[in-house]
C-alpha cells in the first residue's frame, strides 16, 4: 500500500484495506478506468474516497437514489472528507445557483444522472476540474436489467463533455454480460476490472416455504426468540411492518420498532440511529431501510415474501454479518407470496399514471415507489409518454426473466447459494450444512453472542442535557 | 395518544362545511377559497397543522365520525351533532394542547434547524469535530453553520440559555423534547411515543418561550415569526394600498385578473386592512350589511340582495364581516 493511501486510510479511521480496495485504488490513482464489482458491505466508498482526497479537483459521484446520496454525504462529512455536496431535485433554484457558483470549492459532488444532463450543471462542471467520475450502482446502465435508469445511457457522452476524466464504475451485482455493457456505455478504455466474488460465506442462506401466511409470522417469532443480537426483518408492505412490530413488541429480550417511508423523517432518523447504537435491536422494515446503514453486528436478516429480483434479495441480506462473523439470513414465504409477486411484476402502470406524472413530474420526484421513480427517470431523459408506455411494456419481459431467476433460486434442488452465484456469474463456497436451506438449530448454535453493552437510562431532560452538553460536573 | 378522529372533531364546525375545506387548511393549501373557508369556520389558526395528512386518511377519519354519529351530513357538507359537541366538551385537554399551535411560528422550518443545532453544540461540548450530522439538507446545514459561527464563542452561555428555556416549559414537554434530541453518545429515547403532531405542538411551546427571550441565540436560530401571505400577494396588496386599481395591477404585473383578485382576497383574509370603500360604495355596503344582519351569509344570498356586483366585491365584504366577527369572539 502506498504511503499516501495509508495516510488517508488512517485519517478515515481504518487500519487496513479490505480485499479489492487496494487493487481498485491503485488502478484509479494510476489513471486507469476501473470497473469494481464488490459485494455489499465490502467498502466500495473507500475505493473513491481515498483517490478523491489524493487527486486534484472534484470527484463526481453519480448515484441513482436520493436516499443513497444523502447517506453518502452524511458519512463523508462525518469522516472529515473535505467539502461534500449533493446536487439533486430537493435543492431550490437559489441554493442550486449558489452551489454551482462555488462548485470548484467542493471535493466530492454527488449527483443524480438526470441532473448531470442539465445545461447549467454541466456548464459548472466543465469549468471546474473533474479528476474522477464515479458511477455507483453501475448496473443501472443495463437496459435489460431490473434497475435500469434511462439517464445512465447518457453517462458516456457526459463523460466526454467533462474532458474524459478517468471513470470508476462500482456495483455489487454484475453478471458478465452486464459488465460488457457497462464498459461500452461508459466508453471505458483498457479498463481494469476487479470482480470479487459476491458470495458472503459467513451468511447462512435460509430458504423456507410455508403453506399459510400465519406460519410465516410464527416462524419469525421463533427465530427472534432463538437468535440473539440485532435483527432486520424486511416486510412486504408498510402495513406488515407495523403489524409485526406490534405483534412482537413484548418479546422478551427484544426492543422492536418499524421503519418505512410513511414514517416522518425525524422519527425515521431516530429509529435508524437507535438501531445502529443498540437502543433498538429489532427493526421491521421495508426496503426504505438500510441504505448506507453500516452496522457490523446484525446477526439476522429475514426477508418475508418473495422478492421480484435476486438483486433486491442480495442487497437486503447483505446487511447481515458485516463483522465477518456467522449470521443467519432467511427468505421466508408462503405459497400465496409467489402469486402475489407474480401479480405485482405483471402489473403495468396505467397510461393515466404516466400522464399524471408527466403533468407534474416535480411533484413525483421524491416518490419512493420504484415504478413511479422509473417513469420520472424516463421523463427526465426526455422520453414521450407514448415511448414510456412502450418501454414499460418491453420491461415486462425483463421483469418476468428476473422473477424466473428468483423462482430458480427458491426451488434449487442442490444448493441455493450455487443458484444465486450462477445468477451473478460469481464463485461461491462449496455446499455444507452451514450453507443454505432450512435454518437449523445447529447453525443457530454457531452464532456469536452479542456483546453486552451497558446502557444508560436517561430519565428527564436535565439528565439528558448533562450528557449531551457535557455538564456532568 | 393524539387521535386524528378527535382532532378533526374539535376542528370541524357546528355549521355545515365541505369537509375538504378543512383538509385544505390543515394541510397548508394557500388558495383564496380554502383560506376563506378557514376564515368562515374559524379554522385558520390551524393552518398547516397536519401538513402530511393524506386526503384518503382524512376522508376515512371523517367517515368514521359520521358512522359514530359524531358528525352529520347533507349534500356535500358535514357538521357536528349534539353527540359530537358533547364529545368535544370532553376533549378540552386536547383543545388546550392544540391552542399552542400557531402557523406563524414556522415550526416545520425550525424543527430540523433546532435538532441539528443541538447536535452541533453537543459535539462541540466534547470537542468532537467528526460526527454524522442528523440532517443532510444543504440549506439546513448552511443555516446552522452560520448560526454556530456566530455562537461558538459563547457555547456555554448558549447551552445555559437553552437550559433556562427548558426550565420554563411544562416538565412533560421538556422531557419529551429532550427524548427527541441527538447528541454526543445519545440518540434519543422513547421513540415509540413520538408522533409528528405531538412533536410539532411541543416545538410550538418551545417557540413561544423562545419568543419571550428576544436577545437569545435561540431566537436568532428561529428567525422570528413569518407572514403566511405569499410574497407576490403581499406586493400586490401593497401596490393596491398605494392606490393602484385591479386593472392597473393586471397590466403592470402581466398577470391574469383572477391572480390579482386571488392576491387581494388572501391579503384581506390574512389581516391586511384593504379599505372596503375601494370595492363597494357606501350605499352598496349598507345593502349588504342589511342582508348580513338578516342572516344572509352565502355569496348567492348576498348577490341576490345586490344584483350586478362582481364576485370580488361580495367576497371582500364577506371577508371583512367574518374577520370582525372572529375578532369580537
């Protein structure tokens, strides 16, 4: 490891780099285009944070989701990464103008792909030296992938307009065919490709089917009792998160709450921090939870229902066991869940919804609904409503194919992990009793016990003030 | 636990009104027709109280009140029944809590600034420069950063001011607000008792106390009361008061006449003293006053008393009368 890389690493509070980080950072600093495929939780952020601190000028980071952007800004501000800003639709005109006027003073600029196409933004960026363009979640560029965003198709052209700076594309999910598309679309030259296995050997991949919905709930309760340590339970719906949080509110040894996009921002923030801090140890959540949450000791992640894509599933379970210790994950579903998801993926948004969004795209810009987000993205990429309806019809094929991959995974006769790795064109560990299938008591017995932290009880505002304002004396 | 159904029952009127009129007021929709309905039914005090309340959730609550016979309806209007009024009498505690709300306090803007400011002061108290800020909003961060630069030399004094302010709050309110804070090695507590409305009302109590301390750093953080009148409407009103006619304003501002009349109505509803003589002659005012004294309130009834006048003229008369009536109560 180069001395200056080590120095930055220590400044960010780390002692060592994880597998893949050194190779990627070295290649970026050598001026190469790089495609990095790293599993969730393996430290993709440092792959651009360290080069960004060492290179002159701006590091531009393209992110597909507002929530992800916000989390990255907060983390980077916390780690002292220099001036960081997120350019997105939540900024009003005056704030946007103020930021663009001083863009060159920022070290890291996070931006959505749609905003990057705006003339005023592009103009400000071309006037500022951009040394590195990072395309996070680069698999969004793949038109036949489940997370496709039309604006990602323009990134290659935009890169040229920015002076053809080096590009670092990062993703956790990229089969070989997708890697080729990423390289081509981003106009990568002689790219260095680091493709780690996306396998997480420390995670048990539980897959359990039950005839009735009620049995799924019972199984959740049983696992919450047997497993000690923080747990995330991904639910089918906002309603289910609240229902289950109420159902298990008095489970001995557990402090539960729910989290979804319908909870107001301050409450969501409190619950997230309390989960990270240990004040809560059980969260019933929708996919709105977890972006940027880097809690190392999550011992269990349950996914209730059948996911529409293996990418969604992989991202959810990836939040378990980031400390490298054994952790249990389980996809628990009922027979009805298969048909629920099948119906969901075959539903097309009505043309009236497309028209409503086109009439007031700004009003839908911050929706957390994936279908609405995609239509907004098409609008920002200047598709006509008719073209959007046609594109959405075409995507039915994509969604069906993704769902078939999920069913293949669920019904794998030999090894679920092997089926998952085949989907991502990745190597995985050989099948053992600690690999996958029905969650066994034997595996649960191998889980480490959580560290017992002494928790202070804060009763009354005066006691809280003494703590937070350091007036104990 | 603050129940939506109880809140709506308290806010709705004993006089018939379109239910979506109240929804528009409490979710902060600033159109002349919504604000007029709010004025008519004395609901403007609760403007923006439940900004995030969806229409389906609101209508579901209204339906529950109808089913429980606490409301009655005819055509498209609802109002309280005798049972509903009796239930309201039992809710006097909640009514007192709601009374602390004041839309001019601008609590929705103050809240993220306040909690971030507390976090900043907390971490500074431990000389901690690296922490995850609780708000990623650029505007909030910039605002608090500027405030902190003007405050950090008096960190201890600023903390002491907040302590004094909290000591003046009801203890339950102070405890509750403290449980929502984020600070050094503290991430709040009791989140299961939190609700956006409860938080909003507690912050209103805090702001009433901050308002009584104009020299404090916390007053500077807050920034003071705001006018609910949109800037464009305020400008139209100011030019009207300087003598411009409606037609002159339309030409000068390149706006539609409906926009200018909307501005004037909003200004009048929100308390600007637009002389009625600019809209109606003395004789016309007398005719409408007689009709009003006879119990005629609606636009149609008043127009029937004075045929040939325009909508704006009748509406400005109604606004003046409702404001007088509400001020007298």
